[in-house]
C-alpha cells in the first residue's frame, strides 16, 4: 500500500529515516555522505536540472531533519535553492485576449498598468500592477488570470510573499505554523524542521541511564492514519522503540472538555484553545479577541502536565498530525510539560529506521479516553465534547451554542463577526486544518479523510463517559 501522496513527501521520509538510522549508529556526520543514495536510483523525472543541484537540496533537507536553523524560531523553513521554479505571482494576460477595442480592462485599472500593442493585445506592467483583480473581472474572454504560487495559495493567513530573487519569504508575524504550505509546495521548498533526533536521544538516554521514563502521547487522529496496519500494532511498535507507556491524547481532550465547559459557563463566551494554529491566528491577527481564548491548555499540554505530576521522572513526547504543535511545545507555559513533538510522518520514518514491521506485531490496546475525547480529531468533535461535559456536570441551565469553524478561513469569518459583535453563538470551535486534526500537515496522506473512521474509533470507548475516563486516572478538575 502506498504510504505517501507525492515523491516530495517520500523523499522527506527517506531523509528522516536515514537520519534516524545514523543516530542509532552514532555517526550522524555520515548522513551527508549518503545523500547520493537518497536520490538515486530514480527516474529522471524526479530530478530538477541536474543531480548536483538535487544533492545540494537534499543536504538542506538533512539539516532540517536534524533540527534546522536553531536561530530561526519558526517551525517552517524555506529551502532557498529549491525555490526557483515557480513563476512570479500576479495577473497576466493570456492567449485568449482577442484584442478587442472596448479596453474595459484598461478603463478599470487604478494604476494605468495596462497597455496595448499594435494588435490591441493587452499587456500588464508588473511594476505598476497592485493585483486588485479589477481587469480580470471585466474581461469578456476571461483572458486575464491571477497566477498565484501554490505556497501563497495554500497560506490562508497571507504569511508568504515573494522575497529576494523571487524566493518564498515567510512573515513570522503572520505565520501560524499550520504547515499547509509544506504539503502544497510541488518542489518541497518549504519544510517543517524535525525534532526526531531529540526524541531518539530521550529514548536512548532513558534506556542507558534508567533515571526517567518516556511516555508517548498519541493524538486520536491516529485512527485515520496507519490504515495499512491496526492502531494496536502501532502502539506495540512504539513500545518496541523504547517508550515506557503509550497514552491517548484523547484523555487530555476529556480533561480539556471538562475545564472548557466550566470556563464557558463562567464567562458566557469562549474560543477554544485546543488548536495551536488557531490560537496563534487570534494572537497575531485578532489581538483584541485574545481575552476570549480559553485559558486552558490544549489536550497535549494538559495530559503532559498530568503525566509529569503523576510521575515526576517522566519525559513526554507527543505524536500527531500537527506541525503547529511543535511551535506550541516551545511556549514557556507548555515547555515544562512536553519535551518533544513528532508528526506521523516522522513516526513512520522512525519505525522503519529500526526495521520494525508493525504488521507482524501483536496488538496492544489503548483504553484511556472516552468516545468524546477521541472525536476531538475531527471538526465538530470538540463542541460535542463540551456539550457532553456540561451534561455530565449537570449545568442544565447553560446552553452551549457553538459555531464550528472547519479550516482557518471559516475561523476568520467567525472572528470577524465576533469583532463586530455580530456573532450570535457563544463558543467558537476553531480548527486551522480543514476536517480538523485529521487534515493536519504532518499526516501520512492528505486526501479527503473519512471522519467516520474517527467516530468508529471513538465508538470503541462509547460505554465510557468523560467522567468515567477521568475517574479511572484520578484526575481532578481543580488541577
């Protein structure tokens, strides 16, 4: 079964796998010697202009697999040498221009950027054009098209522009580290830095020194990921890698559902705090609404704190589909509770680097969370969980009226309405990725995800209420 959608994703995986192998062999410096092996043999169509340039690009991928530029706080970085094939963005006149004499395009242009040749064919001066799109809207032949780079189109917060030499430039004041640009770039010129080496070091040190234990906190969206094997076999593989215990992040979701439901009753209006990209979006683009963001941790951080308070020797590694979680783990409030974040892509590379075949492993069950904690993985799940938590806490007088924002564009609309006091709902569930966490940038595949798989996984714990899940781990809402 094919694990990846594109060759770019496969190449990223191969680099991660080899870096992990060399880490276990204590010869990371040899990764660069293996670059030719990473890109060959392979069809010519998978290379750019020459093998030498491709090797230089792979060398940059190796650096990112080893943690990237430590001085750059952003999780997503641009590989400059790989960003040289996309055309300059902007409006252009195509061959469908018929040279009409109406010249509507020129009439509406506010900057006189349109001129005509001897055949009346229109031309746009890119130095004058402000990309307002008025000319395209009035052209009777639809001959004027807006050519937008894939990364710019993917970035819904407009954090990517063309910098020097037309190389993509990321505005850290706008970027929310959602990773949408990483997957959409056809040349793999944008990539999230990896903390796989940090995870391997934590595991190896724990095995050698035995002075702490490493816990894997696994996102509930795992149910939509490793479809070639059973979830229980992946859990066994994690233990084979050296994890002391594997815990469902969905248990942290149960904790958050209880806390957010109480905070919602107390304040009367709330925006969720579970999606770090959504929280970052509010902080950067809607700072006046920051006061309404739930003061509770995300499920990852909430569960990490619970684990470390229960076991002071614990180290926590979160594994999920989210690149923004890597940024969240760098926050001062979260850093004490989460030691490292990996994506499902990185987990697959790690498992394969140890020559583990999950299909041959027995299943190890996860039985920490409730149905409602598990459905946090899909859009609408958080709202359902908060409503359930209100019921279980017998807050019958307060009625949650959520608006479910599926994707950052939907989040923007809801936040604009709230900013103008036009929002009738009292709870904003914000998910930066379309579909929710199952649409995260760190997924193995990025096609349409079946939310039914999440619900199916949740139904395995349907007999357990949120209260039941929290009671079995002796969690208190006062923590």
